């Protein structure tokens, strides 16, 4: 299973969106160099308030660009970096990957830890968008579409155009849960 990086984004300040960059540098065990969410322990404000000593399972946020096409059909304009992601991909179904999947991007290796839990900031960005990125399936289960979170196992530079190769963990596979 593979795809392509279409954009990379980072921001050194707390902000919902992240500006696109020519490249980002991933640091093993930390995240995106210079990004406000980089670190060994949690950096997301609500999680820091709960317990600042929690491990940071949200070092790098990835979103599949196909989501932008989907919400675009519902009238919402969303571009890479707008949802706060660090890496935007195309051609790989990130949401279908099991926990523990390794994503090889250039020299870097990420481990998928779980799903991003969409929050009200999405509606602050575009009113009504939250309902587009979180919903329920036929069985009534919550479906989160706002991307996956990961940790950096091996650092390296990531650029648009890089190939993303997924290496599934040995079974049994665990479905992604919110982190």
C-alpha cells in the first residue's frame, strides 16, 4: 500500500491551521522540528491540562487529501494545512490502516498511533465542517475522518512528492482508535 505526499506543513505557534513548507524535518521521538506539537510529552492544550506527563502520541498529524475532495463536494473549501496537519497525502487510505503501521517517507519512519479526534475548532474554521469530518456508520459507530496521528521512529526530511509506503504490523491488527 503506497501513496504520495502532496504537502507538508508546520507552525511554531499554536494556531488551528499550519502554513505549507517546502520541506519539514522529522526528529525521532519528538515530531516535526520547530512545530508547536513536537515533544516527548503531550503538547495539545487540552491534553496538557489533563496530564502534561502523558506520552505524545500525536507528534505528526497526517490527512489524506481525498478528504478535501469529499468535503469540497459538500461545499467546503479546505486546503493542505488547513486542518492543522503536518503531512497531506494522496493515494493511501490512512484511516483504514491498523494501529502500529509503519509509514516510510524518504528516510523517515512514522508509526501510526491512532485517529485524530475532530474538535469544535473545525467548526470555528468553517461552520458546519465538523459534521463532514465526523459522523456515524450504518451500525451507529462514530467515524472520524480528520486524519491519523503518529510518532517519529526514524527522523528525516519530508517533501511534497515523496512516496509514502505502509508496512502493516504482524497480526492480529488493531483498528485505530482516537488518541
